[in-house]
């Protein structure tokens, strides 16, 4: 794996290290993370990550933080959002991935994780 892609993947893994059952995989030939069979994020290139978010959240983030979040024509109409990795802070990245994980993980896993944190 290219060193730059490995660095981006390292940030994603660090941001999800507190979440159970996050698996490293590949998607379209680049590193990705998923929970079960559902995607959380994938490294698009050394500067960009794709986050899998619902449309309403995608629109909100695009309007609130266009310096961090963006989309290209390829991603219009899809529940996926591009992230400029040099612009997103570690806390924001962790928060976004945690929200995605809570939607994508099986309900029993989310409940167990929430109970363990309480």
C-alpha cells in the first residue's frame, strides 16, 4: 500500500479504535473500513476519504463546512460524502465515523456498546 494511503488509513483506524468490530477491507482497490458488511469509509486517494452518510446529513455538512466536505458529480445522488483530510480535525473525524458506525452496525452491537459506555 502506498505510504500516503497508509497514513490516511491510520487516521481512520485511530478515529474508530473505540468502536467494536470495525474491519479493515478494500473498496475499489483502496483501503476501507466497515462494520459487518456495511461500509463506514474508504480512502479515495492520499488527500480524500469517502464517508457513507444519509442524504440529509450530507446536505447539512456540505452547507455548514464546505471547506471540509464536498462532492463531485460522481457522488451526486449517492449517500456518500467526500472529506478533505488535511482540513478535518481528529475530533470531527472521530465524531463523524462514530455516527456512521451507529447507523451501520447491527442494533444489538450498538446497544451493547452504548451500555458498556454508560
